[in-house]
C-alpha cells in the first residue's frame, strides 16, 4: 500500500507497486485506481482533468519497514478503454529513503552522508598491496594490504573527506578480518542539517561531476547512506540512531568498472591537492552548472552522427567560454550608432526592410566570434593545443567547418564525400575544452600540459592523427565559396580585448617559437587568403559535390570517436535513461563506519 499525506494531518492509501530494474529507469511507482471510495485525494489523481505532475512525499510499507519517496514526478499513465478515467499512473521518484519508520516533510534534511560513485575506486586508485615469497619453487605467497590515509577538505564549514571503505570478511570464528579489496567513500559532515534537495544539487552533484570528468564516463551513485541525529521513531519518539540507505535514479551505466581504462582518464585523485582544489571544483559547478551538465551528457553518450557531434561540441565550447568570460554589456554609444544605422536604411527605399537587421548587426558587433573564443580558451590553457598541432590555424579552420554545418551553407555538400574535417574539428574542440576544464579545477598551465601530454599515453597518437590529416582543412577551405571564407575572417568589427600571450607560447607551422603577432597573422591568413590552386575555384559559388576530392582511406571505417581516441558510439538511444545501482556486499560495513 502507498500512503499520501494531504497536508492537513489526514492521510490516504492506495494500491500500487514499486518496480526495481537493472535497466532504465531504476525505480518507478505504479499507482492503481482500486482504492477505497473514501480516498478522495487519491481518487482525484485518476480523473481525466487531473494534472498533478509531482508528489513531494509518498510512503510505502514493506516487510522491512517504510520507504519514503521524495519528489515523485509523473512519468506515464494508462487510461481505460474509450479514453475515460485513468487506470494507472506511473511516477519516478528522485530519492528513496529506507527506514523502520516513515519520514515526514520536516524531517527531509541531512547532517551526514557516505557516498560511493561508479568508477570512484579506479579514479582514486585506492589500492596499495605488496606481494612477497612467490618464486619458481615456492607457491606460498604473502599479500599485505597497506592502509591509505584519508584526504580531506573544508568548504564553507562543511567537512568532506575521501577515506577507506574497504569491505571485510571474517575467518576463524570471527577472530580475524581480511580485506579482499580496497575501496573508498566520500564522507560529508554538515555543521547543521541541510534539506535533501540542497544536499543533492549543491553537494552530491559536484562530487559526482568530479569523478565523472576524471573517468570520462557517467558516475552514478553506487551506494549512499544518509544520517540525521534528529530522525526519530514515530511510535517511541526515540532517535533512529543509524544512517538510512538512500537510492537515486541514476543515468544508464554504459561502462562497467572493469571496462574503465585508467590511461584514458582526464585526471586522477592523486593529481589533486584535495584540500585546495576540491573547493574550486565545487565553486566551478555552482558557477557553470548549465555548461558542465552538457559535458556530462557528452562523456556519457555522444550523439550518433559526426555532424551532430560537431554541432554539440562547438556549442559546448562556445557556451563554456561565454560562461567563463561573460560578454560585456552593449555600450550606450553603440546603441545610438545602431539607431543611426537603422535610420539610414529606412531612408533608402530599397533598404528600408533591412533597418532592424542593420541595428542588430551594429549592436551585436561586440560579440566575440567563435574563432576569437577559441583563441581566448587556447591562451588560457597555455596554448597546449596549438603547440601540439604546430600552430594556431585550427582556430580559423574549425569555425569555418562548424558554420558550414550549423547553417547548412553551400559548402556543406563537401562533407557528403569527405568527413575528415568534421572528425578533426570534434577532436580538437574536445581537447581544448578538457584542457580549459583542468585550468578551472586549479591546475596551472604547466600541470595541464603535463596531464594532457606526458601523463596521457594516447596523446601522441591522438595528435598524430590530427596533424597527419590537417590538409583536409585546406581542401575544404579551397572548396568553400569566397563569401563564406570572408564572412568568417571578418572580425574587425568586434572590440574584444586581445588575450595576453606569454613568451614562447606562439608557434608557427613548423613548431618553432614565434612572436604572438606572427601567430595571429597566420591564423587570419588561414581563412582570409584561400590559396589559388587547381582545387580552389575562383567562382563565388561552390562546385558540384561530385568535384569534392574523395577522402583517403586513412580514416575510412572510423567514426569521430575513433579519431578522438574514445570508444565508438554503439547506441544512440535517450541519454536520460537510468539504470540500477545493485546492493553491494559491503553495504553493512559502510553503514557502520560513517
């Protein structure tokens, strides 16, 4: 039976079921219409004109006690034949708490928590063993587990630590306990209890984001225990006295623990100054959450097609730069100039219908172009991407490709035969985004270069794939009509201040150090002066698609995911689906040591 609190002290009950699945979603509630006739509150759920979308609290009695469902949102319904009254409503709870008693609205607060995320142990590299005694003539070995010291940080009075949570088995009548594996857990202690909504969005989410960006895969909640010293039994009024098991609906798990490859991780816990950098990660999540959630979607499941991947990643990078460096307010004098431009257009009969466009063009002229945003992000990372690729021409090539695809320009026909520029653009944008992400996490430019290059065994091969096929950008540029090339090169109207360049940061095509001005010039010429070769038409219109040179076999049979060094996308279904977090064999151990 499910129980609904009506808010005036009354409660009603209805039949229903909780469905737990290994697939997506993990947990759903089905409420049925065979309820007592006096239960008017629940009966109203099934009337045709009822539009209740969410229930703050639902309770269900089980053999082990009570389940409290928090923020159950409507996920589906079933009508009787003929389109009349609803016979079933399906809800998806945000949080489930398991206790010997039910929890009320005023008790939905947390003062301590213990959490483990998917892939967390791999990211933390929480394992330290030594093996002794095994030789060719001696099969007896001695395995020693070395305890790992916890790491801790404080953020606005809240203590957050990463400490041992290894499970134990007992042998010899319970006299000896043996650790078979090593694992860790985040432990959070609040000076005062915080609402569960705040706990999930402001504390749990940034920790999950930290782990997910490290393993470059979804990091759902594997195990979670929540505690509050003020929780009491309904009948006796005594404190519950222990932490409660909590369940969340997770994203679908696409990579098991064994499938995660540490050499492909963006970062690892040992690279962090935990006390110093964890607050920076939390601040970054709070300040840029909208953009960072899009990156979580990207690493969870990329769009299926390379065209969609490019559109998504270009928008993500642009959004990231805009969030990090908000566009300045339009100055009043520019608004005045916009009005004058509109007035001039209205004075010419053949241009009058464009007067609004003229004003908008003047007002928007201060907005940075994508090329300028890429340059700013590259500067902020110590130009790790430009140094790897032997120059900054990519900052002109990538926007040209993106604009062609995003706006359906005539040059987009090029990609029906040669998709290599799309694949290279996606890879470059992802590298740039991740480098800037590390800077935001508090790593300096030298550390970012170390983590992206020397600490990443795949870096050299990834860069080699890009530089080897860089000429395909030139082929596309030569194919594009002059009007497209000139439009992308026209950045003189903007008033974005140039980002400072550090000595030695700029590189030319050969990889040699050059003054920053020289690099800027090479970036501009990469777009503004298309070479006049046999493949570069002088006409204003694009040649027929049949004239596009066929891509070489070097990248045939590989998607963008393979070019970028990440696994191919096998399934393009809804990324919002979620999967189950099964009970762990060391649940009791986590509870006892929170």
